[in-house]
């Protein structure tokens, strides 16, 4: 007996007869696709946000923030005295001029408006010095020009230009009690900085009444041991009330805020998956029921119960996988690369791109496979046990 | 000619509403190699049940069925499936063809249970379709064939693996008289020319006349008449 040929023939029969149950099969495919699609949509939001936030940090840069600020630049303050002492700290890379590479930065919230709606949202205005751009990998002026220090000029991230209105190059915006000219746009690709507005740090200090302090200090480390040397130095000096960490670690914790979306997506996907499982079971039982005489005929001819089981089981898996692939494809086309903004750790908007990751795809196809397997088991067993006497049914 | 099938004291009963209903009790008969038997009888006399037991798709409640001196009624499901595949060809009233397969693929189905190569299978399918005079319809699907043509395909499927016995349950019950006679003539040819043993259940006396023997089953007993 050629068991594989038997099984192959019955699987072929099942799949060829799918058009006879087109709408019911299509409903199962669509139900699975929706379950997988919803799961991937939520996961793509979470993955995209986390990739943006976590991708913003470098391990070669130390961020100094106030102890107890909870990793939020908004809550942090580093006094200019502390900044001055830090300029002599060990572990910090020196520039060509022999000065330590450091950037004291202010971080304040200003109002913005989405292009998609009239409501006001928080946007981050970063007060920077000339060194700030050098601390962002891939920093490029994409339109207009770099701001001129000493003037009320702004440059805006590409994400801000894309998602928010009023910051077009050449426009004048009122932030704090001052008017600012938007003179350029910049990108620091796939980082939170793309969602920021930058102005001269000294002017931001004045306009927003933040004299005497910055909020964070960035220092470029002189090597792998740089962070430890810097940490030891700060720990040994009681005048400091700050935390020293790499920029990568500083941002690592901030992705968690949207991380729950991945969980929500998975839970929703599983709940919808259970619904699709019911649909798959219904479809497959209907398939067995409609084909009982065919199955009984094959078994009467001498085909084994295993081949009858395999035919139904594989049909279920094929339908579910079709649904899974449709869900993955749909999620990829609809969501991957789609940009949106949401509230980041600093209560400001972070513009990010949705990301359908390979892990999500594997999970989506896995969910479809589970639905197919569970949806095919019981109907497959029913097919294997189809009464031979059904062969005489009219 | 030897004895192909021996039924010895075969009984069949089933339970309905907690009550045992007997279809037949202690039935015995022998089927010779090369026989063509028509089993007739009123509805509910157990004709089809008997045919199902001969074909190994139903089992007796008591008694024994031997096929070429080998007891078959007590075989396991798997062994019974192999027995059917090797020895029995089935012809059904409603043809029971797979609607999505061509005539040739339908005929090939029993050969998938053998170790024959693809080429050998094709050759056998071609021969079987020639025998039933449907070579020109090999690639047609059942819905493109008339009832008579579908039954011819079913007969080709039944004989393609060269089984010792063909079992036909009302093979012309769904056909007009002329087509029915053609099908019965074909079955007669298979019996006379190829020596196929055929057991046919029918209500139709005209159909029964194509057989060598008529057995009338009534109230659990056989009454034999010669025909043909």
C-alpha cells in the first residue's frame, strides 16, 4: 500500500473541493486574517515606538540627569555649577580643541497642533548649544539651514514637519513669550529627536525662565571604561545630585510606556483567534458533513482512516495559513511604515513609524497555524470515523 | 470453479429503542468463482445489508464469512480495508464518483492503494476505460457525463485493480431502461468474458435476468431461481 499516495490523493480531493464551499471557507480565511491582522497592528505600534525610543540612545554618550527625575528630561535639572565641574571629569572624550565634548540641554514643552485634528498637543522644545548636533548620529539639515545661535531661530525635526502644522520653514511661531523664525528642518533618523524643535539653549533659558540650570548634560565617553570613570568621579563628589548612565540605558526604559500595546495586541489576537477557531471548526465540520459519502466511498474502496483524517486536517491548516498570510500581508501593507505620534515619556509627542517585525510575522503565522491545527483535529477525527454505510446515502 | 465466498449461519440484528430487531438469522450461502448472482427481495429484507457484509463494510452479529477459505468477518478495520482494496470492486446506485476528479482520476483511485508505478497505473486506467467504452471521456469530470456514462466510470473504477468479486447495489436504479440494459450488458460481459464474480442487489426483475442466478431473500431465507 502506498500510504503517502493515499494521503496525498485525499488531501488533493479536499483542496480541490474547496470551491464548493467557497463562502464558508472564505469566511474562515477572513476571520483568521482579522485575528492575525489585529494582533500585528498592535504589535507594530509597540515595536515601532520602542524601536524609535530605544534607537535614540548611544552607548558612547553619557547622560547626566537629576537623581529622582525618573528618567524624564522634563523633571530633571542639572545646575550650571554641576555642569562646570563635569567639564573636568575623567572618562570624557576631548574635542580637537582640547575641550571636553559635552552638551548641556534644556527640554521644555510647547504647544503644537496635529495636521489631523484641531486639538493641542505637547511638543518638546530642546534648547541646545553648537555641540548638540554632534551628539546625534546621522544628524542632517534636510531643508533650510541650521539655526543661528544668539537669534530667535528654530529648526524642527522631520517628524514634526510631517505630523504637525504651523512649523513650516519660513513661518513665525510664538513659543513662550517670544516669536521664533523657523529656518530649517533636520533629521536624526528613527530617533525621538526627529519629533523635537530645537532652539538656542541660552535664549530658551531666558524665554522659559530656566536660568542657572540645564536639564540634562550629554558627555561623549572616551572609551568602554569612560562611563565607570565618570560614575566614580561623580559618586566621590558630594556636590553632585545626579545619575550617570549611557544614553542607551536612559532611553531603554522609556519604550515600556507603549510596550503594553504588544500585550493588548496579543490578547486581542488570541481572543479573535478563538472566534476564528470556532469558525474554522464550523467550516471543517461542514466540509466533513458535505463530503461524508465521498469519504465513505474512499474508505470502502480501501483508503485508510488516516488519509481521511489527513485530508480534513490539512484542509483546515491550509485555510488558516491562507488567513494568516492574508493577515500578515494586510498588516504589512496597511501599517508597516505608517507614521503616527503618541505621548512619550516626557509627556511630549514622539513621532514614530509602525513596524511589522519578523518576530510579529512569526507570531501571526504561528497563531494561524494553531487555529488550523485545533480547527482540523476534531473534524479530522470525525472524517476518519465516517460510517462506511454512508456510502449508500442518496 | 471453486467456492469464492462462504456464508455460514450468518445473523444480523440491530437495536432500536432498546429492542433487538433481526434482519436475518442463520443465513448460509456459497458464491462460486465466476458466479453472477442477482439478489432480490422486498424492501427491508436485508439485501443491501447482506451485500455490505459480503463487501466487508458491515459485520454480521453472528456466524462466519470466509473468502477463499480465509475468515474475513473478524478482521480489524485496517485489515478489512486492505481486504476490500485487494478483493472487492464496488458499484453503487448513485455512482459515488469524486466530483472534482476527471473520469480517469476517479478510475485511478483504487490503484493508489497499490505499489504500481504512475505509468502502470495510467495503462490500467486506459484499459479499464476502454472496457467500458469511455476512452474519449477520460478527462471529463462527472458532471459532464450522463448517468449511464458515470456508472460506466464507476464500473471501470471497480474493475481497474482486478478484484475477484464485484458488488453492485441497485446499479441501474437511477438509470432509464435503455441505459440500464447497456450497463447490465456490460456487467454480463465482465462476468462471461473476464470471469468476474458479480453479486448484484436489485429490485428490478428485468435486471435480475442478466445474472446467472437469482436469489430471493425474504423473511431471512433464500429462495433460488436460475435465470439468464
